């Protein structure tokens, strides 16, 4: 069985140099990762409180952990740079009196995420509807609303990526 012959133009269009060119054009190398966004927002939060110690105290997080995140210290288990987790991000959101997900949103001037809707109204509406008066109920609702917010952010990013 003989292999089909392809035209010269098809061969050129599939050349390695074209593949690299198109992959560079299609990739969104400017989009920050969630870790980069949280790190940028951590610096903003530290400036807001005046020091990492003040932020750690207000957010009830370990100051040493914040330092490890800031410096990208390697995690002893994974050998990857330590990154801020979701629980810490939500604690900092609350300490700064921002809506849940603020730490996950790129607030830089060139960000397309700057106009994301706030989840505050949704949280308050759900609390009223469910009549959750105890702290445990409010916490469960807040966590559920944060999950919805995370999905909104991911959806918003997918839409913006598709436009490129």
C-alpha cells in the first residue's frame, strides 16, 4: 500500500515553523494564573494593612505562610513553589471587607476580569431565602456562593479566551 502524496503547499502549511507560529498566536501567554493573581492581590492587601504581620493578624492566617507564598518557597512535599490556597484567599477577602473571590480577580488595569459581577447580593439573597440564622448555615451558604463565583470567573475567562 502506497502512502498518499500531499501537495507542496499542504506540506508547507503543516511545517514545524508554522505550527510554532500558530501555537504562539493561539496561546494566551498574557493571562495570569490564579497563583499569580492571588500573589499580586496579596501584595495589595499587605500594602492596605501596612505589613504582612497586620494582614496575617486580621485575616487569622500564619504570617510565616504568607511569607512563604510571597517568596515562592518550595513546598517540602510537592517541591513546587508554595501558592495560596482557597481558604486563605477567602480569609483575606473577608479581612479586606471585599466580596468573596476578590483575591481571585485580576485587578490590574489591563485585566478583562475587572468588571466581573459581585456575589455579595447573591449571598445575601440566599441567606434571607433560606433563613439561615446560625453561623454554620451562613458559612455553608457562603461556601456554596463562593463555588458559584469561581464558576462565574472560569466561565468569564473561557469567553474572553474564545474571543482571542
